[in-house]
């Protein structure tokens, strides 16, 4: 197949979701592939909180853009320096925040941040997991340095969310740590337990409930929601305990961590694509994760499946993610949707 010059895409802009202009279908220039680019025919995308944050940052019609990070699809063409993929390969990836997104028929993406799609997952199931898997993997195994021999206790805040859902699975199955997850609703708590959490506590009574199940203290915390929690984290963590945060609260004061020589680390999955584009680490992580999905160690976190990929279904997906208390992931694909999954 020749590389297409343009593609049908769905652009988004800020404003009420019910406004027809919030998502609309247009034809856009695909652009010239870079030497390491794949041209991917997108079959499924998922919606993450970062998608809704980017849309909220688009202040006027002139700033409208193609959103979408997670995707699964089929390679239809490759750049001249591509070595790891060929046309016909099925792939999954989390994309690059500096480039046009996956809410399009075709997308250009650098092969070094793309993994081979797990054979056991369909496109919708695969699209649910790249961004959250990469975020959880980098958090647990790079920032926290956890291994198969690690012990101690990990607190996963928002355990039923996308990143929390993957962190619970990875920590439970690939390390020896005790996993404590937070969830406030019965369905969220049950989801976290199904994924492997040893204990589930209510974040509204965080210190009290964590101290009951982990009287020995917490060694590591994954924090998607940090505002207002720093003192609680400092109280719960042991000496030299570590928080890895994935949010961006303004004016955060981490001084309460000093007394026990605790540390605060940031995790941004897009750091490598933005600042270390030569790295193949994310491709390697996604390929390792694919093997874990295929052997049953990991499961997809797809919970809600909408189809087809249109402005209306993406609008509905964003409406689900912008609400609070989501369990698992919302995916939009061109495969027939079954609605709610379990």
C-alpha cells in the first residue's frame, strides 16, 4: 500500500461536550513519515484522563486538535529506517503528546514507542492498556526499583482506575510486595480485589484504614491524586519511603516528607518520546507486557466498549472519563461493541 497523503480524523476543542463542535470529523493532512515512523491503520483507541485534560486546554476553535494516545491497529507502511515492524503487523502503543493523536483512520507513530499487539487480545482489548501499562511499569520497576524479590508494602491510590488497575496486576504477579489499594465504592473495591490487591481501603479514611491493614507502615505509594494527601503519605510511609506521582497539582508542598527522609518522584509516560526519542525502552516494555497478556499473567482492563470510531462515540467516551469513579478503561473501536464488560 502507498502511504496515504491525508486521513479522516476527529478533532476536538474545549467547551461543553454537548456542543457539536466539541468533536467533529474532518480530513487532515497525514504528514510526511519520519525515517522511523510507522503508518498505522487505527482499529481501536481508548480515552484516558490526559485526553480530557488536553481537550480542556484547547481554548478556541483555532486550537482544535486530533486527540488520542492509546491505540491498536495494523501497520500499512513503514519509514526507510524502520527495523522492528513490517506492513501487516498488528501493533499497540500509547503515542507521543507532541504529535497528532490516534483519533484518526491513519496515524504516524515512531516504531521505538510501539509494541507488537498481544495475540490473545482483540484490538479493543489491546487499545485499553498501553498508556497505563507503561505508566505502571515505569513507576514500579524503574522509579521504585521493585523486583521479583521485593517485599514491603505498596499503596496504590485509585486502585480501580486505569493506572491503578495495571499497577495492582504487575505488583501482585511480578513482585513480592503486599498491595494495598484504595477504592470508595463497592464495585471499585471488588474490581481491585479481582485484579489482585491484598487489601482494599477507603481513601476517605486513608490513614485510619491503611494503618489497620498495614501496621508495619507503607514503603511505596503510587499517587494519581496528590493534592491534600502529602501529610497523610508522610504519616503512613516508613523512613525512606517513596511516592511516585502521576498528576500535576499546583503549588504542591512536599516538605512533610523531610522528617523521615522520604522522597517524591514524578512519572510522566511521555518523557521518553519527548526527551529521549532514540530510546527503545517503551517498545521493549510493551513487547514484554504482550507476552504477559498472552500467557495469562495480565488481563486487559477494558470495561466499556463503544463503536464505531465517530465524533459521537468519542464524545460519549469523554463524558464517561470526565466523570468521577471510573472503573477500568473506556475503548472506542470499529469492532462490534458489547457495551459493558466485566
